């Protein structure tokens, strides 16, 4: 990622964004990545899945879309 060759485009975008770069740099150290990734997967498994037309497709992932 440091030379602009992240595997996933989203990873490279996180590296390039000043608001998330420090987090990516921390995870690049590798000491806590597996633990942090595991914790994230547990959190995501607890998200209630919305079905049908109860959910939303976000245009900007930082905020909820205006309905």
C-alpha cells in the first residue's frame, strides 16, 4: 500500500485517506491484526440484517442517506 499497490482498492483508499491512515499504519505492524479482524467479524455478525425494502443502499458510507 505504501507504493500504491494495495490488493483491494478499498484498502488503498483507506491508506490514502488522512482520517484512516493512522489506523492502517497501526494494523500494518501485524501484531494485533488477527485479533482486531476477529473482533470486527464478531461485531459484524451481530448486525441485524434487513430484508426486503426495510434496508437502504448508501451512496455515502459515512452518513445515512436522506430519504
